[in-house]
C-alpha cells in the first residue's frame, strides 16, 4: 500500500515469499482483500450483538448528510468527512496550516490530507 500511495517512488505490487519463490500481488488485489476483511469484521460485529446504526449519517435534525445512505461510497465519504472535521477541531486550524508547510514523505502527506493521522 505504501508503494501505491508513494506514486512514482513506490511499487504498485507487494512482493511476498512463497514456497516456490517470490510472488507479486497487485495493489488492487490487496485492496479487495482489505475490503473483504472489513466486511467480514462488520458482519461479525452485528452477529455478536453489535448494532448497525445510520445515526452517524444524519445531522442534528435527523436529516441525512449524504445523497444516498445505501450507497457505500457516500457512506465512506461521510466517514472521511467526519474524520477530517474531527482532526481540524482537535488540532485547530492555525496549527494545521502551520504544519501543512512542513515537508513530509508522500505516504505521510497523503495520510495527513486524508485526515487519518495528525502531525
């Protein structure tokens, strides 16, 4: 994954050691595997008593913040927007702007811009 995010610097495949030698797994296959594992974890959570709620997709007045709450891409975008907003509120806009001028490696810059990690 790091290679894909790093762009030209990185490698789009993961090299894995096998009994017969090395094998290359394409980035897309790795992402599909992560999606499948995430889906299995979500289903297991519901089976073990966890409840799936759409409240995170709604504003304080009960209106959906997304065009189509059944669309996985809309749901994922809503979560990313919430994570970015949380990051901004926790860090403060002045600190984010100040730190945004610091040089980062491509992976760190991507994670910061996605709101997944702080500085």
